[in-house]
């Protein structure tokens, strides 16, 4: 199920948008199954939501967004045929983007991604069974877009 909305507050240029996606499947992995047992499970199923504050008026536009994704099964059969699952931990990130239209043909862009320095973490049957952790820093991007 997915719900989405967007609303602008009159002609102020300010708005808000968001979405919520819930996913349910009857093919899940059994964490208590002994190693070596083949299991079929759907990868990547998880609930997500995002909320975005918007400004878009005249030559200036901007977005400030929070995106969240729940824990999900990202792989099966880690360690060969042992049947060990790999889960990705829930995470949320804050991103910002600002655009300024110099002319109808030239647009300056700025993006800040992962402003809260969220990290990526994968684990096995239990959260204490860490497989991989990566510190993800904030990234900034500047750009110029030309239309011909």
C-alpha cells in the first residue's frame, strides 16, 4: 500500500509532500531455522516513508527531505550453502537541494546528501551478528545545468 500527498500553501511558494509505503509478504525467512536449510524469501521488502519541505517560487527552489527505510532482508545463503540471511538495518537520512535559475537555459544546483551522517549496517540472524558496517559521510554536490 502506498499513500502520497503534496500540498502548496497558496501562492507562497512553500509546500510539503510525503509518502508512506507499507509492504507485506507471506514469504519471509525463518531466523530460527538451522544453518544449511534452504529457504526462499523475498529480498528488499520493507516499509518506507519520506517527508519533504518545499520552496518553489521564481528562480529559487529548494527541498529539505527526510527518508526512512525499515530493516529488510538483503541476501540469503551467506557463507556458501549455510543458508545464513543478511539483513540491512533500518536507517533514515536527511537531504537538501537548492536550485537557482539564472536564465531559462542555465540552472545552478546544490545538494547536501546524508546531512545526519547515517551509517550502513548489515547483520545476520541477530543484530549482534554484525557482517558489515560503513560510515557514510555527508556529501555535497555543486552543479550547473545547461538547456539547449
